[in-house]
């Protein structure tokens, strides 16, 4: 029972480690005196190598690649009965297994004769394959081996479902984080004590400048005492709002942060992050600080302008220069075209963008285009 309890613990711990379930597979390899134990998280296809995690005493890179590229299509040990643990001999018979192409050209060279396995299918359409392999010199898998493996299946199925949910959440987090980065907005997540939990790349760069706002002992501070008092008050208000529900967590409050002469003030928004029901962690995000630097221009690529507004290459090049602040005369000189040609381009650009003035054009570009980084 102690050994089983330890294996079950590894099933759930495997959700969180860098190489999922690698520790569990190592333990199963020793438990079953196996040469290889593999968990196929995503089966190979003609267009994908799939995702396989293998425990072995030797390097399996070449073998895994060969299986994914060719032998997976020849593998008869697939589509196993749900919730059942079977051996390859039980499924197709000893003689047919020894005569199969995958055994003769793949398993036999890697000294694999006995295979025990189970296919794990969830109600959400996820399918994984667990395979345990023994050498020619080893004994066949026993009923006790199969019984132990079967005891782990319900737990592994639940863990696979948990991992899928965590992966979905992580994908969404990366998507939103990447979107905020592209919009040139710095984001800083704070915990319930006001300590910084995480920052995106834009915020890191702004904080590293230590101009107007910076990190001190793990907390956000402003250079100016009046602005700093207001910033700390907004942060505390957001934390209290999100934690105790004193106000709507979605409401944001803002201020401007003064920087050195010649630089625009930073725009700061502070908003609460709603507490997750039944969460006991004090290191969850409790407040979010968004930082906008007006000096950072949201510049588009010429190709993006062409695809969005149907500009020609010449028109897109002219628009980019106008957005950078050049006058029409300066832009025509930079492009080595006449002023009349530039004016003709501009008339067509106005028509395609649906504007009548150059200031409206620049505003439309800024409001319509996600910056390219």
C-alpha cells in the first residue's frame, strides 16, 4: 500500500513538473523491471511527431524519432480496450507479434519482446497511451503487474484531464500577455502585500530606467513623494477591493507619473484582481498595474498596412513616414519622389483609409494597427 500510495502521488505531481510524469515513468520502470516505459501524450500523425515521454536507462532519441516517423503507422498495439491493461501477446497473439514488421525491424533491435499497455481516454476527447516494455531475457508480465497498472489508470486519467486544463489556462495567459506586449503596455502583478509577483517585458524595460517609477525592495515606488503616496493608495485600494469585495474589481483608477525633463509623463492604471473562490494562497495576483509610455510609438509594418488598407508599397512607405512625424515634403524627399507624386499618393491614401485630413489619417493608423514587435 505504501508503494501504491507513492505511485499515485507521482501521478498527480507529474502534472506540475517540467517533463510531465517523468518521475512516475522512472518509478514504473523500476517497479516492473522494465527496459522502457513510455507515455504517449499525443500520438504521432503524418504531419506531427506527437509528444512522447520515455523513461529508459539509455538514450531513446533515435528510437523515438524512428517510431514517430515510420513505425507508429505499423504498430498493431493500439486502440486498446478502455480501462483495460493488456499485453501485446494477448491482443494479437505471440506468433503474429513475432512475425510483425514493427517487431522485426524496431522492437527486436531494441531488445523489446514483452509489452504491457493501456489506452487512457477522457470524456473530453483526450487520449494517451501507456506502454511498459521488457527485454527478451525478462519474464512475461504477470496478472499482478497488470492489476497494479490498472489501479493507476483512474488516477492517471484524472491527472491528464487536470494537465489539459492547466495547459489551456497557460495558453490563454501567454496569449493575453503577448497581446499586452504588442500594445506596448507594461503590466505588473502585485500580491496581497503589494509585492511584485511578475512583470512583462515592457514593464521590465520601464522599471529598469528608474525614471519616475522603479522597484524598491520588491515594491513599486515613484520618485516623487506626492505621486508615490497616491500610487500606494491606489494599490492598497485595489488590493482591498479585490480581496474583500469592497468595490467592483474591474474598476481601474489612474494617475500620471512625472519623469525627467523632456520626457512625457507615464500613464498608470491600477485595478483589482478578483480573488478566486476558495483560494487560500497569499501569493496570488491581487492587483494589476498597467503602465503606458506615450513616447513609445505604436509603429506598424508596411506589409500590415498594405493588408489592412489595401495600400500599395509606395503608399505604405509614405504612411509610415507620416506616422513617424515627417511632413509631406520631408517624406517625399526621404522617398526620393516629387511633391506632386507624394500628394497624389496621399489623396489615394485618404480615400482608402476613409479620411480627409492628414491628422485624421495618423490617428486612424494609431487606433487601427497593432504594433509589430
